[in-house]
């Protein structure tokens, strides 16, 4: 039986999602970002410090009694990998983009699923990280032909943000109007975009 809060995509729905994902990845490549593929299963401890996430996480133990989870978001993973060795081995600035399947036990509604896709970018090891990330977001706003609006320094509610933050919203989506959220953290800056909500914009 298909779990609540998941989607089966085919036909026109699949094509619409594929077109958005392809366009985002192409833009990231043109702006000098390297695409990476991350696991969908990760150590739970990476995310449990985040009060906003821990009550909605899919937690389980593997056969070795290790505490794992289905990934709820990607930034914390990338920061952990950066501090775990990438900061010494990779040329700076590190500019990464990703498409990540994420899982949160939220109440399903239009534009919000328990299994969903994030597109995101992260810039690490650069004093200009926030400006680089915000420029990418503004490029997306310009492409939206007036559907998207930038809000600077909102309350983001994620523990790793330590400086400036921003959101990009689409008022036409109603209660689920936030499409992009991002900001500065100790090692850089990044944003995540909800692919499903971005697709919904094309239906307005």
C-alpha cells in the first residue's frame, strides 16, 4: 500500500518535475556549481540537535544497533562532510549543488509531502558565500516573471544559521508559499528549494 504523503509520478506530472529538476541543475552548472549525490540514509545524530526537525524524523536502528534516519534535509550533511575533511582536500570556494530526496513526518497538504525533493546549493570556504547564494536565488526570482518575492532576514528556525537569512515566497501558493529558504552558517551559506512547490507554480 502506498504510504500517505508520497507520490507516484507518471505522464505529464513526471515530465513537469523532470523539466524543473533539469532546469535547476543546468543553471547550477552554468553558475559554476558541482553536482553531488548524497545518501538517503544517514546517522541520526547529525540532525537531532535541530528541534525543528527531530520530532518529524523517520528514525530507526540498523542491525548493528546504530541510530540512523531517512534524511530530512541536506545542509547539515554537507557541513559535516566539509568539516570532516573536505575543508582540507577541496579547492575553495567549494560550490556544490544537489537534488535530495528528503523525509519528514509532517501533515500532508498541497505542496507538502512526507517524501519530497529538495534542490539546494552550498558555498563553503568563502567570505562571499552569502552573496553567491543570494545571487543564484535572485536569478530564479527573475525567471519567475513576478511570481516570486524575496524576504530578507526572516526567522528561519534552523540551528545552524548564524548570520543573514532569506526566504523566497510565492503568494499564489497560499499557506505553503515558501519556495526557497537559505542563509549563512559558520562555514559558508546555502539555500534549499522545494521542487514540488516550484512545480506547483507552473500550474497557477
